[in-house]
C-alpha cells in the first residue's frame, strides 16, 4: 500500500541457526547452532529459545554474547541479540525501535530474526479450522511448508522480559495478502485510510489501533464470509464487516491473533480504561454510512500541496503517482543481492530470471506492468553482461556482451551507456569510451534520481516537462531518470584499476563520478597529461552525494589520486571512506594498508 507515511520493513534471517521443536531431529555432527522452542502456555504467541548445541557454521547474528545462563539451561536473550546486532553495525547510525533497528530518517525498519521450518504447535488448529473459500488450500500448504519466524521482542505487558521471543507469521501474512482479490485489496486500503485520516486525527484514541489490527480483522472476515461477498459493488459492506469486527474486539478488549487466537494482541494497549473513546469513534464511522466516510476521508481532509495527493483528479496525476512509486521502490527490488556462488552458476540464474520476466511480460496486457517487466529485464541484462568471460575471448562472447548491454540500455538514461563505456574501456577502445562519457555528461543535469524516499514538487515538475503521458514507462525512464551504476562482484566490465573494489562485494557509484573516472583513466592510458589533470579536478568538484555512496566515492577518488601519483591525497581519501557512517567500502581498508607498507 503506497500511502503517505508508509515505511519499508526488512527482515534478515540468520540461516546459521536451526530452530527445532523435537530434539531427536538434531543431525550429527552439528553444523548449525541448534535451539529448541519451548512453548510458554502463559504467553501464547511467544516462545523461549533454549540452546541445545553449538554448530561449526558461523552465525550472522547469534554469538556467545547473546546467551543467558539460567537454572533450567542456556537461552537466547532478545535484548542481548538486538544489542549484538547494533554493535556489529556500529558504523551505521541506528536507533532501536521495538525489535527493529531504524536509521535516523525513520523510513525503514530492519528486523533480524530466526526461522523455524515448522509452524508452532500453538498454530496447528489454524490448519484444520473451518473456513469458507478463503484462504485457498494452495496458500495454506505454502504457509505450512514455510514455517514461521522468531522476532527478538517479548510481550508488551512484561517489562524487561528478555527470554521470550515473539512468533512472527509475517511471511505467511504476505502470502495471504498476495492471495487477496481486488476488492479485498481496496477494502484494506480503505481501512488504512480510515485509521490515518479519521481515527488517528482524534487525540484521545490516536495510536491505540495500528494497521496490523486492521489487517487481522480483514483476515478473519475474509475467512468467515463467502468470498463472493468481496465484489466491487459490495465494497462498503465488506468495509463495514471489518469495522464491526473491530468494534466487537475493542468492546471486549481482545484482538485474537489470526494464527494463534489465544494471543490477545490488545494486551498492554487497549483496556477498559481507554476503549470507550475508541468505541465512540468506530461507531461514528459505522453509522455515518458511505457518504459520511467519503466526506471524512477526502473532502474534509486538509488539502496540503504534495506530490502524493489524497486522491487523483486527473489521469495525468494518476500516471505520475504510479511512475514515482516505481522510482521510489526500484532500489529495493534491483540491488546487488543474490550474487553469491560461482560465476557460471550465477549467470545461469540470471538467464532463468530473464526467461521468467519475458514470460510474465508476454502474458500481460497492462502496459505499465509490461514497462516494469522491461525495467527488470534491463537490470538483469546489465548484471548478466558483467558475469560473462573476458570480452576478448571470442566472437560469440563479444556478441553476448553487445546483446546484454543493448538490452540494458532500457533501464534508465545513463547506467546502460556507462556500462557500454566500461566495455569499450576494458577492450582498450579508449576513444569510444571518451565519446560515450561525453554524451552521458551532457544529458545528466536535472534528471530524476531513482530510489529516493521522497520526491519534491520541483522534482515532479521537472519530470513532467521532460516527458508526456503518451510515452511508455521505459521511454520516460530512458529520457528523464538516472541511477547509480552498479558493478557486480567480480565484474568483467569494471576497469582493471578498480578490480579490488569488486573482489568481495558489488560496487555502486554515481554516474557523474564514474563518467569522469573513466575519462581520467582513458587520458592516463593515451598519455594526455593535461586532460587527465582536468578530469581529476572534475572528480573533486563539490557536489551532493547520497550518504550510501560516500564511502565508494572516496575510495574511487583515492584510486585516481594514487594513479596520478598523489599518495598522501589517496591515503586521506581511503581514510575518509572508512569514516563514513553508512555502507563502508571494504576495499578502502586494503588500499590504505597497501599504501602504509609502500
């Protein structure tokens, strides 16, 4: 749901820890850390994790510092677990938000958790529960096969409880939401808008309800009624059923978890001392009818000038909102993850992804979805090109390079051309690199940047003047959108002077910086001392740089200074790269150490 104020939730799972429910399932010799789920009957929805065996395999999050010794055994502590992760990421400025870590801008919640391959015993009745047609049996089977997650936070009503872990069904809930029909999705959106624009504008009840309670109500209603009830003409009836469900729960101060009904999610939040005010608000919503709801949601809502208006009055505005949704979330979908393993194996996975995307694209009729498919196809093509053997190998390999690089041009206005410029550089066609980078630098100003959390009105106005509504998504992106260029791990397209930067991880850099870097390297190789010095000066011109790019940029500066012969300047660049608050470039430490030993 792309609503104003929405944030991004990310969960990392430590696969070095095996969570078991039956001790005899442990396989010897023990490779992974084994912990046993101890059900807590006093706190449904929570469990203790007792250490059974320590494995040889390294864990991402769990260490001896996370263990608490008790009279009944050794247990994983939620508090120590979160603090340990925070300590491991001390180069980043994170604050603790429940079980999550959040950066200073509060746009993302990052939770580290453990995974059980099995649903907990407490959730077994959910599998056999009587229901109408929803959820479908295929979704139920998928949820059973996945299991559940364990999140490091205890019950809200217990202070300083560091041994109880919350059982999370977030992956299961994602499967359920993805099985919604269109009316269910609209109903969920209507409930979220009601919470934001009606309930939470009342100071007496603000923050008593959360969107998770609304989603839970929709789950229960969807299961209890005939799925044919969820049709567009009956949208308000479906909405009213959910409001009635909430009223009943608030009246009883009891919100049953969808998977474990014995878990009252209102505990510590809604009680007999504060539920009456909330009941009044919900009852008013119920009895105001559809006209009252629309009045409260839209017409009486303060119309602030914003790039995300409450509702779209024009087709152009709707298209713009859709475009910028993709631009905002693009980085979450196309980062450098999934690059572990042998190069040949990774390349085969990329080819499979390309076939899958092509299949989806061919089965789609909605032009915008086709455009999104093309964007992902271009992104994977850029990565696939970098996983090929040396471009000087043979004719067939060079043909593959050109095919993937050509497909990669459809991603945005510059990254595809920059990778083409890199191809010319690694094949020693320096004049071709200089011509392409000159073109890139001429079109870069005033472009819309992919992956921003927020786009201002000037950003959107500038975009509107560059494109028109009849253009396809890809045509607009290749004309008005820019992104950082990403070199994957062991990229065959990165200049040999920067191979150390992709030895352990991917390398991302601003297109303007990379363009000047390639020009610097070209002039260095052809012996043009004057222009080489000019490009080095261009690299050091002051310009805005996203915080996640700083460490990579300082490292690249250092490499160019080192090539130029300015060893002291290079050392300071590497040192600056290591002092950045976020996303430290791992090669900076290696390069700094090498300079110290020269």
